[in-house]
C-alpha cells in the first residue's frame, strides 16, 4: 500500500494540474483521466516484474542492492522534479487522448522500475498490480477535482513526499537483507 501511494504521487500531481487545465470539467473527464493513470500504473509494474523475473537468476545474490538502488534513484528523481515548478501551460489539454496517453506513460515509468524491484521480492505481483492501479485511480480522480479547487499549491510537496517514501523503502529492503 505504501508503494502504491508513493507511485501514485506523480499521477496525483499531474491530475491536480489537469484539473486546473480543464475548461469545463465534468465527471466523465475526471473518470477518464483516473482510468488512464490507474491503468498505466497497474500495467507498468506487471511489465517490469516480467522483465525482472527473466533476469532474477542472474542477480539473486545482490538483488537487495539493486532494489535499493532502483528505489533510491526513482525517489531521488521524484524529489528533484518536485523542485522544478512550472506553471500550467495554457495549451495543455488533458482531454486530448494523445496528451493523456503521454501523461499516463510519463507518470508510470517509475512503476515499471518498481515492478522490476517487486519481482526480486517475495510478493504477489497480481495483488501489487491491483492495489497500485486502484490507489492511483482513486487519487487521480480526487486530484482532478482538487486541482479544480486549489491548483498547484500542493503539487510539489506531494511528489517530494512520494520520493522520500520510495527512498525509505529502499533502505528498509537493504537493511532487511543485510541484517535480518
């Protein structure tokens, strides 16, 4: 659940921006954005996990270091990007299918990397995929409406918090494998 919420932070932040950019926001717009973000967030860990299973036998002795490195890199990237504040582009249209596909892909790349990490752990990828997709859907739907009300005010701190949580999870995995 912690990983799901952390991964959903990018999609949540972009949903907030999308809510500010939609001219005439309707429930169907919010559902569409949430469905795209949740769907991509669910699909990418599955793809990453399948890739991780292919290479698992080659890296079993140091998989905890790889999990730590991947989560730290993704978390660090999220923190770095949270400091790059860019105002909403008036030409930005989250109702356009191509824009929505690009945003969905961009916000779910981190989930691909985490999927590789999940394949190295003893966990059910099906459960993880369902939880990650569902949490992202709910947070994205809420984010669109929140964006309509408050705009960019909370966007950067939310993404930075998600990054910190991923880094903390990386340290937890490393410490568990080294000392427990």
